């Protein structure tokens, strides 16, 4: 069985982490395959939204510890970070299409931080988030120390990372870690509804918005204003902008093509 399942339907690429017997924890094969599938989704003009989810009870339990404790299989932490997790996070943020994290169950360690790197995070009520690193004497990786303080504030992030507390989906929504928590029985329907909405929106504008958000993390106010001006001019030259204005003027539903 492949460790990543892929489907493309209605301009939505769904990438499913598929090692349910180990709660979708990452080994080298799955990490490299996820990168490859993200690259393919980025390059495919038919794909206008990407969903990352997990098969079974968990979203992702982080690193497969059997791999790092095996003398034969252990790639070492330098390789794991530089070749596995860091490229995954970089790809999620660089792809100028919306990436939706559909968190179906527990998201722990690197799994939690991959979720936080997504543009929109939807959690099943059965989901939970754990910064599990301190439990085994490690530090948070996969950009957790970058995103979590920005999402929920320094004090809360510090406590969750040092104490390793489990955060329920409901608590995660209240903290601002996720966009929305939905009932387990409506999870797939809710994810598909949001993904379909985003896949039918002006993809170029969403991608440029994502670029602005990425740069806002380090830009000064003046730099951000200048970048907004530059990208607004670029957005105004898109086919989707012309379609959106025409649809508004003529009081009809727009038919965006993502161009």
C-alpha cells in the first residue's frame, strides 16, 4: 500500500496520509512522497485547492520513532529535518493555492505543526493537538515555534510546548489554532464544502494573498504596503478580476477559472 493516497475531484487534490497502523507517523518514504505529491498538485493546472488529511483514527502522530531507533533505518535528525519536515513546511507555504488541513484525529509533534502550517485548518471534534516533543526530550520542529506563537500568543505557545498538554479540537478553535471545529459525522462533508468553495474562487488572488501573508511575518508596515500595491496591480490584470467585476455589475454568479 502507498503511504500517501491521492484523489483529484472537482479541482481539489486530496492527499491522505496512509499509515493508519502507526497513526500515520512519518517515515522517510512517506515524507518524500508527500513532497512529491505536493509538487505535482502545485504544477497541475486542474488543481485549485489541496486538502491534507489522515486515514483512520489519527491525522498524524509525528515521527515514526521505530525508524529513528532502528540502527538500519535511522536517517538521523539532520536528514529528517532538512530532507523530510522542513521541505514539507516550505512547500505548504510556497504553493500559491489554498492548502486545507483536514484534521480528522490526533495531530502530535510534527503532525500538529504540519497542520498549523496550512492556510485553513478544519478539525473534527475528535481531533486533538499535542506538542509532544518535550515528553521525549526534544524541541519543537516543523516550524511549530514559528507558527504557534503567532497563532495563539507567546505565553500560551510556551506553555503548550513545555508542558506538552493535549489540546482538544474545541479548545484549539477557541485559542485560534484552527479555523473551525465540526461534528465528526459532518467532518468530510464540511471539509469538502470549504474545499469546493476555495477551488471555485479566484485562485490567483488567493495565491497572491498567501504570498502577502507569508511576507507579513517579517515585513515592516511600509514594506507590506508596497507589496500590497504591487500584488494588487498584478491581481487586477487577471482574468478572474475581469470576470468578478463583470459578474458584480451584471448581478450574476462569477465563473472563476483560476487565471
